[in-house]
C-alpha cells in the first residue's frame, strides 16, 4: 500500500505545476539535489560546481543537500509536489522507480556526442542503463570489503584476520570481551541493506535474488540463517547497543575511534578512517566466506541524472558532463571514495596502494562474487530505504524473529518481481 502511494505521488504531478513555470531568463539557474550527503562530499561537489560555473558564464547552480536518512521520502515529496530539480544525485536503488515513472531524461544522445563518452568503461555504461536506456552517468562504484583493527585483534588474542563467517563470529566475540569494545560496527539504521543481503547470501551460498519461477530466495533456510547471524552479532553483545540506529557516519566513527574492530564498508569509508588512524593500525580484507566457500560482497553505484521536466536540458547535461570528465571523476573518486568510471583510471598511483588491496583482491578472487542489487524493480528503493530498515530494527530489538522477517521481505519482493515481469 505504501509502495502504491509512493508511485502515485511520483506519477501525480499535475499539469498546472508544469504550466506554472515561467519563460527562461537570460541567466540560467540550475538546481542540483545531493542525496548521499556528508561534509566532505558536499565540499568536493561545491568545488567541481564552482569550476563549472566559472567556465559557463551566466549559469548558476543551486545545490540542495538532503540528509541521507530522509532523502528518499524528501525527494519523492519534492517531485510529487512539482518542486523538481534539474539534476539529481541518483542512487542505483532509486533509478528504476524514477525512470519507470517517466521522470528521467535519456542521456543516450548526449553520451554519444560527448568527447569523453568513448572512455566510459563497459561496466559504467551497463550500470547506467540498468533501468533501460542510460538514465544516469554513474560517478563511481562501491564494492564492499571488511576493515579490521589490527591492534584490537591482537589485544583480543585473534592471531589472524577471519576468513570465514564462523571465524568472524568468533573474532567478534573475542574482541567484545575487552572492556568497552565491540567486535562489529553494525549499520542498523539507514543504509544498512547491504549487510543483511550479504550475510544472507553468504550463508545461503548464492546471491541470486529469485528462483526461475520468480520466488524470492531471501526466506530460504540458508538466507534465514544469514539473517539470524546478523541478529546474533547484535543480540549477543558483539555490536554496540546503540548501533541499532547507526548510519554511515556512526559506523565509520565507531571504527576509527576504536570502539569496534570490524567494519564492512565501501572505499568511501577509507577517507575518514585514513585521516584518523595510522596505516599500520588497520587493514582491509575481503568479506568472510560462508559454508559454500564463497562470499557475495555487494557492489553498488550512484550517479547523475536529469529530470525530464527541466527547461534547461542542454545546460543540465553540460553540468553532468563537467562532473563526469576523467579529471573531475578522478578528483571525486579519490576524495569521496569510489572506483572511477573511465578506462585506465585504475593505473593512477593513488589506487595502487595497500589501502585498496582488499577491494582489488575481492575483484580478482574467484571465491568473491560481487552482488548487484535488483534495482530493476521499481519498488526496490522503497524496500531498501523503508521496509527493510523498519522491520530489521524490530528484529534486532527482539520484537520478531529471523524467519518472520525473511517471510515478510520475500512477500514484498515476490510482488515487486511479479510487477516487473508484467511490464516486460
């Protein structure tokens, strides 16, 4: 019901709101909405936008930064009310919803005529086209790996970083015996979807979301075991008690402050951690493997999209292109923490350091199978941002069990998949 209401909101912008837009002015103002907000990200974005403005006289860009915890609902409300920006930072989990509701401009012709279009990697183009045509240019990729605190492991008597889920649980338990320390920085608040999906896949031995007949695999016995694994980490005291509400900033701070010994995150966490911890005190390893001998770290992305209601599509594209050049993307990737989008970028000395070894080992190891979220489902963004968040917190607090949780998720995803199939 909530999903239907949300889709109705997105589809229900009245013609009056569109007709109320006045004629174009001599000077152009573009509105850009940032949704994965942090002080560093906003600062980098402002610098790149300032450079764009300096090179495009008469064009001003207004940046609106939405707190991530409320970004999904806030942007949906803005769009429903006709308060639609020109350019938006588009997470992969939202792309199908906005493209499916006819809100985004296709960038295919723009990319074809762009001088840097030919150096975009195949993965970049494929991900940008997941909702059909290229409705976004991804600005980089997030691949999950495990940070670990060498000092805490040594103090707890853990001789080597855990390679399996069983070893990981044991190491988290050992660290939690230390006074005031916890094993795992749990992301129980906004943005915690990846942890639940990875744990379920690792214990189930597959990252397939659906069976051949369209049934979700999230409530299969192995997946339920993975969900229970994460519940046990929290309920056994191996994660901080307040981590049930932790988002990105809290889990990263929990790691660099030495509160907890393990943190699964993307390269974006490396920036804040490297600023506050000596390189010899921490390292990054691949995600622990499950009983099948495999791990299924999530790989995600976000990028820049243009709403098709803009009156300034050419200028909006120029802005997206300026943010996506090899030079600008290199700056963004290094300071925000993503894997860049242009061919040859991995040869930059910045990415050939020990700090990135865990991610490249993951990319090159046969036992590590990257997991792409089913963002082709229009309802996935709502599921990941709202449904999973609310229900998983209830389970962490002991209000429901792993099987109950998995069954509710499966029911939602089965309906979403059926809706998608019906549209094919």
